C-alpha cells in the first residue's frame, strides 16, 4: 500500500454500523490519531518491520512499558494498523507499514500533524466563528512566518511534504504525458522532484526550477538523483511578483490550496504575464467533488482553514480563479492519487 491508496471510506450503508457507533467513532478520532503518532514517534512500527514480534520483544527494543505497549497494539489492531497473529504477538498490516520511519511513508506527516497542528485544532471553533485561522490566534502570526524561526519543524515539514508530494507527483506523471514540452517551468517547485520526474519522460526537454532563492539552492540532490541536473536552470524569486518567461508548460504543484482567492489570482496572473500563447498551465491539487462523495481533500480543507488561510477547491472554483487571471480551464485529469491535474491555457 502507498500513500496514494488512502482515501476516506464511504459512509456505512443500511447494513453498516448503527448511527451511535459511527458518531462515537467520529468523536473519538483524536484517540486514534494520537495512537498512531505514538506508534510512529516511539518507533514501535519500526520494531515490527522484520515480521511478527511478541509484545515483550517490541517493548524491549524500543524501551517502552510492556503493558502499555500491549494495550496500544491491541487498540491499533482494532484499527487495522497491526494484526495480532498469536496471543500478544503482532505484525504490521499494509496500513501499519505506512507508519514506519522511512522515505515515502506517513511517519513524518503523522509527526508533523500531531506536533504542529493538534493543539491549534483545539481552536477550530474560533476559526468557524471568526473566519480567522486558529493557528494565528494562538501563535500571533501566520504559519509561514512562524516556521521561519522554527528550523527543526521547518525541516520536518519539508520531509513530510516531500513524502506525500512525491507520491502525488508520481501519480501525475503516470497520468499525463509531459514529453512534448520543450521548456517546463516549475513554479514554487521546492527541490524539483516534480520537475525532475516530468523531465525524465523526455531526453530533450529542459526545465526551470523557480522558488525562493534559499530553496532552489538546495535542489541539487533531487535533480542529481534523477540525472537531470544538466537540463535544469534554478532561478530564485517571488511568484507573487514574476516568474520566468517563455515556458511551454508551467507547473503548480500543491501551491494554490495554501492561499486565498486573491493571492491565487496574483500567482496565476504572474504566470499569465510570462506564458506564451501556446503554453499550458498544469495545476496539481485536490479537486473537491460536489455533494457527499468522500474525498481526502475535504479533510485537508480543514487544515487549510484552521492552520493557514487557504482552501481546497472544486472544479468550478478553479475555473473561476483561472478566468479571473486570464486562463481557460481545459480539462481535469484524474490520477490514481486523490489529487488531479487541472489543465488550463491562456484565454
């Protein structure tokens, strides 16, 4: 199982759990999130990496209390994270594998959510009442400003976004042909993983990695890993002001959901000024379905609301933003991840 396989389950049908059971499961969600956090943080998941282990062996390896470890694992067994294969002997399930501390897992994301998001979420009532992110109300500044003087958390945030973003970007590359673009500009592309994967589809395409100067300065390892360093120009700047011109394709990967509509139009307008008439804009984001259909983006939207000043959007909402900035929405390409590619062209 990978991160991209995870999506909320549909509500139970007539034969499913009764309403009180569903309500209690929802109300007790904080217990499950803390349980998987402890499972990850104390590296209990790692202790089970090599196969089934008795509770005694797990507790001894990670230095935890035997009885509390047993109770934690028993609870996680009921949540599908581990499987009790013999009395007090547990092994990881496919879901549990995602909490191991290794590249591409959910370990860093789980840790980040519990260590940076959990407490502000206690103020979500205030957010819904006032319209102000709870994080700003509790910390006195926005999340991005706060992150600048929290280097350890900033590093954790980068790792968490890299693990999740890497899989959604791989899904986009699998769903869309980038090989026909001669010059690809990745706007806000961080260390260039999306750009590198897109360039790997063609030996002749070249790329421009555009982000804040200190961000693109650290992009070397990501580009080297895919062997595209000699085909990428790294450019530092501010996407609210301007972006490199004359790209055949412009990428925006998990950027717009961080910002309100006015700021999104500013970003899109910068690209509109730079993109040639034949250019294509490719936006990788959650596209929220209408109605009650379950979607991970609906859960992520609560983070955008409570922690930041952004939002997840529907197809029609993206169409409106694009129109205001001088683009036309062409199509929305689904991927095997919860994210989709919004394809737009200059109007």
